[in-house]
């Protein structure tokens, strides 16, 4: 039986950088989750009888929302739902399923790298038929609908047994519980030289992969351990937990500190990597060397042709605006297009669909390619392994060779988390008001060349996205970017991005924060971060 239930709009259902993210108790408010899912369906057209993919990162409340989403998909007329066994699908695996089975779209339940648990974070994101996050046009329509919605539709049927594979019928809809790993692992085999990686591993090359008690555990066991012969003990924290063991499943130097310490220690393995809550981010560390995500993007792009899936070369490279310019230098050398998009993976979709780029990445530990329409943590790990297997050099050698060829782009991001929203907005507004007059002025030892608020003109569909971050360029090529996070669930997070290019190999051995000291000082003098936020130091430095 299908029920129509009345509901009053919730004012705060505006999707952010990556879907709607709130604390679990907010999603547990009666009607809250249903109102958002119904608003998604109401913003779509012509999906009757079609397929919807549903899965999540396994965090607390995942199973409950999956049952709700299935019952609502049935009531709204979808013909088939594909759901990952146990309710699990990594974000890139969900993207792949949507594409492979030509689904109409998908609901991905995740708050990515944010903590999980009864009082922690949850999220719902809608992806379109190309497998990628819904573009702004759709997320805006969803938000508009949440503001007027007055009812949702839900079918009454018994909870689906998410743990056993198989096909079930319910309320006129087919529900298939699928293996979350199989199709994704098969896709990886088409892109990378598994024989070469297996030979590397059996030759004594040691790996440490930290799944952070999040979704990539089962994927890493299947791909790294079963198919590539990596020792099982090398996959750390491989069991997904609803609260990620109480940690932030965020693969950065703060939250993956154990891995970092291991990789910097005397008995470090050759290669260390980690992925986040939903498996789309990656952290890459060689023995004694951390590879910044911006550098990793550049290095993967420069070497991708060594993997079978990319042997024909790249069509182009894309990066989010705050990501460093290291990849631009690779694109210039390869003679391919370079695109600079706003923060968030949804802006890469059009470029990938139009064949205008092959590899894309963000400074926030995200890299991916045209194989899916999401960033992909294990993909980055496998591409690095493929490159290492072919080049037969250490990560450190590859990194240093790259810097010698292209110069080193020192890069860091300083986050001020959970600051007061009014203060954050005040800081940004005050700086923005001064942007036009900044050119020619000095900030400490640096001279400002130009400053603007980033606007993106999508070259494929002509859409325009404004207010995507404040940029300050200095003479000599350093750059400073300020923007507010669009993924937080409490207060505001100010992100300050700093970079400086250093062509001289004799100066490539500096500590990053030292190398960036003039840019860091300029950030404080231009924006008055301490005064506005009352904070002496960033919460997280990456
Ligand atoms: C953050 C990252 C951004 C990434 C997003 C989703 O968004 O900065 O690059 O796409 O998470 O993983 P933000 O919180 O900055 O809006
Ligand atoms: Zn993520």
C-alpha cells in the first residue's frame, strides 16, 4: 500500500558542496529525511519505471535511511532499485553502478570524512545518470522544492534484508541487493596492469593501506589483498564501523597520523595510503615523503600513460580553483587543456562528459578520472602502484624528479573550524569589499598583483557560478585563497589556501610552512583572521 503523508517544509535543507549534511538527530526529526528525499524525486522528471542506485558509507543511520529511500522509491514509481549488500557502496562504486546499469540516478548516503555516530554527521546526495553529483541547476531545484513541499509518498512494506544478495519484489518494484565490490573491482582491472603490480608486491614492495574503519575496507581486501597479493596485515582498520571507531575518517596528516608516523619511521613500508569515510578521497605517503594532493594530481597526470587505461594520453586536466597550479604545468607540457573549476566534484562532470578532461583533482585529497564521475580513493592508490611498478623507483625519487622537471609548488591549507558564522561571514565580506583596491599594495614582503572573487563560466553548458572564493595573486607567482566550507554541520569553517612556486631544485628541501611563511603572514595581515575569529592558530593544517 502506498501512503501519502503530509509534511511541513524544513527551512535548512539546502544542499552544500556535496549534498545535504546534518547531524544524525536532525535527520531523525520526524519527516525530515522523507521531506528531503521527496524533494529530490519531485525535482526529477521521467523516472517512472527506471532504476535508482542506493548505497552509503555504512555510517550510523545508513540502514534506516536506505529502507526509507527504498520504500519511497517504490511509492514514487521507480521500477528497480540496486542497493549494495549491507547498505554499503563506496561513492565511486555507486557512481560506477549508475553508469554501468544505466540507472536514472542514485542516492548516496554519506557525510564523507566527517565523523559518524548517533550524534555525529549524516548526509544524502543525489547523483544523476552520468554517475556524478547533481549539478547546481538540480541542487537548486531540490532546495526550492524543500521550501514548499507539503507531502511525501512512501510504500508500506517489510524491511528489505540488506545482508543477502538477491532480487526481491515489493510494491511493484524490483529490489536487487548487489555485491558492492565486484563491479568496481572489475573496472579497476580494466584500467591498471594488475600483473605488474602483483609482480611489484611479490618482489617485496611493502604497502600500508589505512581504511580508517570506513567503507574501503572490503574494497581493499578484495583488490589489494585477494587480487594483488598484498599481505592482509597491511590493510589497517579494514572493518567498516558505524562510528569509524570514534575517529574522523579523514585521510589527512591529523586524522591519519598513525600512518604518517609509520611512513616517516625507521621501518617504513615503501608506500602508504588511506581513504576516507565513503572511499572517494586518498592520502599518499611514500617512505619518508608526504605527497600533497595537489602534487599527486600533477604527478598522476604526468605519468598516467604508464597505466593501460590511459596509454592513449590525456584529453585534458581539471582542478578545483583552490588546488595548486602544479597540474597546470603538466598540462602545458603535455599540450592539453587545463580547466579551473569551483570547489566540489560536481563541476567536473560536464568537462568529463564532453571529453575535455581525463584526470581531475582537488587539493582536499580528491583525484579521479573519466572512469566514473566521482573522485576515487582506491583508483588513485592503484594508479600510483601501477606507476611505481613500471618506473621501478621509490615514491621519493618520482616526487623529486617531478619537482626537478616542473619546479616545486609549496602548498598548504589552514582550516579554522567551527567558528562563529557571523564572524566568518564578516571576515569574508570585509576582505571582499577591499579586493578591487588591492592591486599594487604590499602585504608584508609580497606585492599584490591582482585580486578577485572567483567566478566560473562552464565552457560546456554556459552556466555561471559566482562567489566561489576570494583570490589574491602576488608578484612572483604566489597565491592566497579564502573561502568558507560548504560541507560543515556546525558553525562555519574558514579555509585559507596558500601556495608558492619554487623553480630552483636547490631550494626544494624546505619545510612547507617555512617556505610559505610570507604568504601565511600576508593572509593574516590582509584578512585579520585572529581579530575576526579570536583564534590564534588554525584547527587543521594540511
Ligand atoms: C570539501 C572540500 C572540497 C570537496 C568537498 C567534498 O568541501 O574542500 O574540495 O569537494 O569537501 O568532499 P568544503 O567543505 O571546502 O566546501
Ligand atoms: Zn568522501
